[in-house]
C-alpha cells in the first residue's frame, strides 16, 4: 500500500491497526516517542527540605494527580493544534476563574486563554493548559497565574501565588518561555520543572532539562544561576539556597506525572485514532513534498427544518457555520467545539450573516436582539436593538466598532462597552453595508439606488444616484466599482464621478471581488464573469450554476485567497480557480446538493456548507 497519498488522519487511524506504519516526521513524534519509551523512575539524590508554611505536601502531590482524569478533548487539541499561540484550558476538578477585560467568568474545558488573562484556581481545583503543539502547563489549587505575554514566539507568565508545573518542548533560539514570581524569574529552553510561590518564598525544581534563574540577593545585587536536572533552588527573604537533589515530595510528583501521563495518553490516543476520517481520495499520483487539495466532510446538520448553511464566519482559531436558526463552531482542524440552536419562526431567526470580532461572534436576529457569543465556549449575551437590520444587509467591523445597517441608516455597536448608538450615525435609506477606506466611509442602497461617501466624522461628502437597485457594497480599488440588479457595471472615481458604465449580464446580486486588474462576479444567470477593469471587456465566462436562484446570491459570492478563487455550485461542486493561470485547478464533487453560501477561510484552510446542512473542510496540504 502506498501511504504517500494518505492524510495525517488516515495514517494515524491506520496505525491503530497496523503497528508497522511509520508516522511522518511532522506528526506528533515527540508525543509518540514519549508514550513508547520505558519510564525510568528517579534515581538521583534525595534530600530533606525544611518546609515553609506555604509548602504543603498535599499541594505538590495534587499537581501530578490531576492527570488521572485527563479528558479526550485534551488529546484532540493536543494532536491537532497548529496555532502555536493557542492556549487551551482543560479543567479536571473544581472551580477555575479567568479575569479578562475587567470581567470575571468561570472557565470550562476547551476554553481558550489569551494575553492579559488572569487565571485563578479555588480550593481543590486543578487546571491543565496545552499550548505550542506539545507543551503543557499544570496549575495547582489555590493558585493565581497571569498571562503577561502570549504570542507565537514568547510566553511570559507571572505566578502571583500557588504552584505551577511546566512541560515545555524544546524552543528555538528566538523563542521565550519565562515564569516570574515576586522573588525571581525562571527562563527555559526545553524542560519539565516546577515553580511554587507564596509568602515571600519561591521554590524551583527541575525534572528534565535546564532552567536559568535571575534574582536579587540580600544585598540587592542581581544574580543568575543555572539549574539542571535533579537540582532545586529556594529563595526566601532574598536568601538563596541551591540543592543538588530533590525532596521526596517532588520526586513522587515527577514520578507519578511520568507514569500516569504516559498511560493515559496512550489509552486516549488509541481510542481517538481508531476513528476513521471520511476523506476524499486523491486520484492522481503525487510526489512527496508537493501541495495537493484535500477535502473532508466534518458535519451533517439535519435536525432542523432550517438546515441549509447560509454563512461561514472564520477567524484565526475558529470557523462558525450559520443556518437560519443555528450556529455550529469548529476549530481550524475541523473539530466540533459547540453548537447552538434557537427557536424557529416562519422566516428563520438569523437571515443576516454574523461577523466575528476578537473571540466573539456577533449575530443580529429578527427578534430585535443581537447575540454576542463567546467563541471559546459558546456562552452568550444578548442586547436589544432598535429594530431589525435592513433587508439584504451585512454587518461590518472596523476599529472595534460593529456597524449595523438599519432601515433608517447606520448605527454603531461598541464592541467593548456593548453600547448601541441612540440613533443612526449615518442617516441613509436601507443601507446594504458600510465600507471603510483609510479615512472615509462608503454606503450603498438597493432602495434609494445610490452610493454616498462620508468623512471620518460621518458627514456626507457626496452622493451619486443610479437608475438601478444596488444589492452589494461597492468595492474599493484604484477606483470605486459598483454593480447593479440589471447587470450594469460602474467605475467611479473617489469624487463620485462615473468614469465607465457597461451592461455585461442580466443582473447582479452577488458581491464582486478583484484580483490584480480583473473583477470576478457571479451573475444572476449563474455565470462567473471575469472582467478587465481597464477597458471593461469580458475576458471569460464560466457556468457555475445550472439552475440559478438569484435570491440565494445574497449569501453566495466568489472569495479570493492568495491566487485562488473559491466558489460552490448548485450541483454540489466546490470549484477552485487559479487566478494566475486563469484555469479551474480543482473541482470537488460533494453530495450533489446545492451550495448557496460563500466559503470562509483562514490561511489555506477553507470551510463551506450546502443546503442539506453538510459542512466541508478543504485545504492545501503538503503530501509527506
């Protein structure tokens, strides 16, 4: 069997049956090696430690025992996470709280943690945090940990009190992992170590690897020492003590950590990897190292009368599929994070595409509420709106402000204070959406058949009227591009003057997009039309939909990412069009059900849904 064409998921699934299969190097080799190796208990020096009242034997033991209830969601996030700055919380017991933006809430398993978060564990509560592919933080009970810096290359944590154990994968020279207490700073290259702080005393112990410790001695002079495997360091009232050997309680903790972690990981890994993933086979032979499009079905939403997917919203970490009364959230590996279904009414509750800002989803409803849903855990707030959004409209986000197009104009929602403006900041009849340039705003309307420009203070600069309805927002390029219901294409300068006008189809509702000097748009008769913006000549026309339904084109447009254009068809095909070669590079056959929404993407990972509630993930992946 040729394993080169198999994806990571297929290889891992097969490995649960065939032990001879070798994993590609890019998989979790460190994790697998850790599971396969034989555990060797500590055999170094054992020393006694005169405990300060903050150091209780039960506390250090509990930091290791939390592994007993390791959950499957930890394995999924541990294996599939590719975002090096992503921190995923797994709670084993008790209550853990996080303070974020002056708001406190209870953490649940699977929540994300971000820079400036303050995490605290109550009595009897323990927390595991996975990050950077195969690095883990364990926070003991009665502890407070602050995420001072959290990005792809740097993690800086402040331990205000309590105890934390860190298992850090080997870092590159430019990467930083550091824990700060009141008494010292610990920096690592790659190790397993413990830090305990409280009442003016900090203790550090190393199980594997090396750490560097910076501190001030009793003469207030800055000092630096290196702590190696089986060494410990205590500083109290600026009096340091380094010991060759570990205390018995620390040895017990590290030994239990190694044994239990290896057994639990092995058990959960085998359970999760035994599940086959439904992936479309790659038909042609592909050489190792080449890039190839791969697709898989990740969800079948068939428990509601409104099951057709109308929108996909994406961020760096999440993708959210939307039906007329539901939201389904995935991480970027396609794992289901949460789903929410609301009461139905005759027309559906959510017919305006939701938007993502930060770690929140903002969804306008037809019951005059806007729902703000936390992407990490699915928790929601709802605030009242002055009405329902204008028909065919879209919310947009700029500079922490969500712009809401109501029938009488554009209102604003402050994403921090969650306050909606008392009235419209821009008075305009039935706006579609607001588009922002560096200093100005542009608004179009399908009722008043006009486009208007406003300055940064929302004062009108000019307005240009057309003889036809405008269903999509203008596109800002070297000029302003406007499309109309009757199939007209307009080019305006930034003073509102019409430079070119041409009729190129029987109508447009779908939004246009631009690559270099060409415009790409889906016409009401189901054709993807390519237009040169210099002379307005049609370069190419592709039949996308055999039985076009213009009403669905409110949600369906071509999207462009890098040099690829992505669009779905009413026959269930996902079409990938190469914009450099101007040819269809790939066409996926799904289940022959119409796709009436745009693809959502981040980097080279795409999500798209169809009218029967099927959701697909596809991406460019390197063949190993």
